C-alpha cells in the first residue's frame, strides 16, 4: 500500500471507449423503454433524440475540459478549476451520492435476474466480486468490461433483428397518459442511460495520452451507444407498438419470449445479467475516482486519496464505495430511492457546460453556443423530472453544501481558464 496520491496511465483508447460503452449499455436499457413509452407514447424516438442532443453537448463539453485538465475527478475537477471550489464540490457531491444509489440499484437488478430467490445476497456478492476486480487494477476492469460489452451488444443485436423480422403483436393498443410534456420527462429518463461517458473523464489520470484519447473515447462511446439505442427503440415500437411497450415492464424479455421461446428468454436474461455487472463494474470505478479526486483536494477525508502502489488504484475509495453500496442493499429499498440519480447527473453536467463556457480556446466544432444549449438542456430536463426526485436530490445536495460550509469555512480558490 502507499499514501502517494498518484495513479498510473495504463488505458488505451479502445479500453477507455469500452468502459464508457459498458457504463451506458447497462441494466437501464432493459427497463427504460417501458416507462419512457408510457409518458411519450409514439413520440418515443423524439424523446430519445432530445436526450441524445443534450448528451452530445455534454460530451463535447467534457471532451474540451478533459484536454485542459487530464486528471481524475471529471467535472468535480473541471468545475473546481474553472468556476471555483463550490461549483466543483456541487458536481462531485451530486455525482457520488447519485451514483452510489445507482450502484446499489444495479447490483440488486443483477440479483433479481441471476437469483430471484436470493436477490440481495447475489447483489452483495456481485459488489464484493467487482470491487475485487477493480482493486486488481484499471486494466483488469477494462478487460472484464470488454468481454461483457461484447456479449451484451451481440444479444441486443439479436433482439433488434428478430423484433424487426417478426410479425407485430401490439400495434393497436392505445397509450394512456402520453403528453408533449411527457416527451421531456422521457428524455430525462433516457439521459440517465447516456451518462456513462462521465466514467471516461473521471478516470482521466489513468488514460495514456489523455488530451487525444479522452475526447475520442467520449465521443466514440456516445455515438455507438446512441445508434444502438435508436435502432433498438425503433425495433421495439415496430414489434410491440407504443401501448404494449408502455404496459410491459421488461420489453426485451418479452421479445425474447414471443419470438425465441426458451432460447430467446435465456439470451435476454444473460444479456441483462451481464449488463448489470458491466455497468456496476464501471460505476464503482467512476465513483471511487471522484472520491479520490475530492479527497486529494481536501473535500473528503484525505485517506481516500491513498493509492495501492502495486496496482495503482485508490483502494480505500474503492472499499468505501463497496461498503456504502452493501449498506444500502441491506437496509434500503434501493429501487425506490434511486430515482433522484437522474437529477444529480443532470446537475453534474450543467456544471460541466458552465465550466466549458469559461474556456478561452476551443475547437471550431465546439462553439460556446453548444455549451449554452447543453446547460439549458440539462436544467430543463432536471426540473421536468418527477417532483419527488427533484426535492430528494435537492435536499441531499443542500446537506453536502452545508456540511462543507461548516467543515471548511473561509476557503476559496480563484477560478482560472
């Protein structure tokens, strides 16, 4: 073990892109289409497109900032260095609290698919196993994610092909409750599935040639995932119709059952299980790297900035994430409390866009107008989410800000471009 607060650059462009895709093609893809269809109806593709546009703006802002600040922490560091300590802390605190709940929900989703009778026990086992993988080094994390992503994407392509090829089964079912306002809410739900490219930025200190590879990896992961989601959404609408899609909690599993029978059901179950593991693996790594960055700056206990010399990983941060996630699994209804995560992620990216606005040098393809669009889009989607989610996460953010004000009074850092 070591107390040195430095990580090692071991990831190449393919590995960084794979981690991003693994974070986005997670368990959410197996459930998000149903609630989105319930509030957007046949306008589901428009909701997906809106989420994609906002995600693209955020990705470009993250890529710009990663070139200037190629270090661990993502928007926590970007906000801190470009806007000041408080905006940076807001982003980091929102990311950690929101994503820890997401980790617990992802782990439980794995348990529900893999061992329904022992879901919590399976979820805890998954957290322990994947934390162990992360502790073996970032290259092991990337290697495991690469295999998981390959299998999951292959099965999703199978679902897309059979859904387009089969006879439609639900075209005439109406959608009750769909509205234009619901399009924005559905976009907010879809955006949650696109947030994985933040994991690339949070691991910026472990990527080789970060100024070149981080922007490429972020954009590649987003484009690949957006294309996959768009084709999958169109396939589900073609096969089930908006009404049946809205009424089916696990639409991909329904496609497997209707078309492939036992083989299709098994394939989709395997894909969902692996997707949960892949997303959880990347989530634990991303949250621990943000904790590492915040500890190094003094916004969390400095012990979390300790690095295991042998594998160059923030081992105490990894272990802390695992402990909190397991505590939530054993004491909370994590599927109920994770709803505020989307709000936290959108605030996180609002800070990203605000930080990118302060940059004086920018490539031609990333004008300030794109940052303004991303900032406005994040805030609109955040405050069109269900009121309970908005209020819950606002309270969590306020507690964090108050705690920092009490524990670190009078400290300020001058923003710089």
